[in-house]
C-alpha cells in the first residue's frame, strides 16, 4: 500500500495535468497499480541482466 502523502500528491498531479479530480480510492488504486507495474519491470530487468551476466561467463 502506498503512503497517504503519495496518494494525495498523485491526486494533485492528475488534477493539474489532466483536469480530473480523482477520489482518494481511485488515486490509491492507481498508485498501487503503478507500483506493481514498476516492480514487475524491475524484476524482469534484474532477471534479464543477471542471466546475461551468467551467459557471458
């Protein structure tokens, strides 16, 4: 779960950038989804770079 401060900051960014007011729940879900997405990308990157290092040995 993302900190309340971060969720509120995301709400403000969405409002400033897109003119859309999100509820706290909507922004929280969006933040959790973004964190999950970046976590997955980091895992994929780590796995591919680690396997690449092993293949070079």
